[in-house]
C-alpha cells in the first residue's frame, strides 16, 4: 500500500499491512495535487 503525502509534493510513503477489521470494512482517502479529497468505504 502507498500513501501520497503533501499537496503537490509528489512524495510516496509505504504503509505497513494491518489486521482485518472486525467490521470487514476499510476507508480509503485520496488527496490529489489540487487538494481535492475523496473517501470511499470498501468491504474486505
């Protein structure tokens, strides 16, 4: 998994895996270089 840090910074950070949540859902948040944010919940 990767995370992009900073608005327009272009840096990528790698995140560690995590245990499956009890709710079987995760939320992914993406921020583009304009600062727009989008969140989406996925069932796993």
